[in-house]
């Protein structure tokens, strides 16, 4: 996801009878993999279509206007 794009989530608005009233942009954000097109909720890391898939969380800190990311070593 290192080169993923952060985009507004597209949601379908449903009427009381569950018919579609069209698509709209949400206040929620997704990150999209540039190679596979998979979208993940940027806050939970869960895949939007199948929540059993999830991104591995990493520790991110901002200090002195710099962003530091701690990535755990692979075993």
C-alpha cells in the first residue's frame, strides 16, 4: 500500500423500500492498492468487500513535521 491512493468511499444510498437512490461520496476514506485495485477502510484496515481481509497495522508518529513509520520485521 506504499503507493496507494486515499479516496472518498463511494456508498449507495437506499430508500426505505431498499431501492437505490444512487451513489454518493462518503466522509469516510479508503486506501486503494495501485496494483490490485483492492480498497481498504483507512481507519480499520479491513477490505471493503470482505472484512476477513485486513492490512497489517503499523505504528505512525508525527514529530517535528516529519512522519515516522515503524514496520515490524518479517519472520
